[in-house]
């Protein structure tokens, strides 16, 4: 989730930079530069939507996992133990 927050911060920073460029000198930019700024702004908005969707999916996954663990605690512990043994044996060689 830290990576998601970092991406969100970077996207917010890029958005502020693009908005600053647009507000300061869009009139001075060529037609192609204006198109590039507009396209980049759309892409940033699309990334924000994707990050928000990913965040919702991660939260749902954690909620489902928490519910499953609380409903089947013994099976969860047994599965974690088995997985730990397998990983331990694989990495011991």
C-alpha cells in the first residue's frame, strides 16, 4: 500500500506540474505541445482511476482474507505451517 501512496503522490505532483505549465504558458505553446499536455493530463486522470480501483480491490481482498481467517482459524494456521515448511525446505538446499 506504500507503493500505491507513492504512485498517488507522484501522479499528484505531475498533475500540478502540468496544470502549472498549462496555466503559465499554454498560449505560448505550439499546437502539438498543447495536444501533448492535454493527452498527458488525460493519462494522469486515467492512472488515478486505475490506482483507485486497485486500492478498492486490495481492500476487498484483505477483508475477504480476514473473514476467511476468522471463520477457519485452525485451517489457516495449518496452511501457513505447511507453506512455511515447504518454503523452508526449498530455500535450505
